[in-house]
């Protein structure tokens, strides 16, 4: 019987560029109480970047963000892009729930 655990953990977490890596590290330095989110994110998306058993922890995005996913835990949101062919997860942006922009905001009249 195949070992599903070893197959599912073959995803890697990498960064597109040094600026993204710096932003990611800088966020957790500025918000040390959110370090548990880093640990959870890195564990969860390297196991399965498309699904999490906790409702709405991982959400596929729509519109101009199609193909990207949002990871949400505590007060932190991380937008990332999993590449199936290479099994690599690329974080794109990270911020507090009230500051991250991935939704179209309606104009209030």
C-alpha cells in the first residue's frame, strides 16, 4: 500500500524573489504573536496547499487572483500560488486581515 503521507509532503515552500521573502520575514518580526501562523502555514501548505479540514482556512481566490489561494489564521492572511507541476508553493503577500487587498471593494455612496 502506498504511503500517502510521504507523497503529500513533497510540496516545497519557496519565494519568487528576495523582496517577497523579506516581506514575509519582516511581517513575523513585527508581529511576534503571529509566529504560530508561520509554523501552521508552512506545515499545512507543504502537506496540501489546496485543502484544510478547518473551514475556510484555505480558500481558492477568484477573478484576477484565480489560481491563487488565501491562507487565513488568527489575524493573518497569506496569499500564495501553488504550482502543481513542480509542487512548489510561492507566498505572494502577507498582511493583517484588515490590510490585505485581494477583494474588490464596493464603493459606498
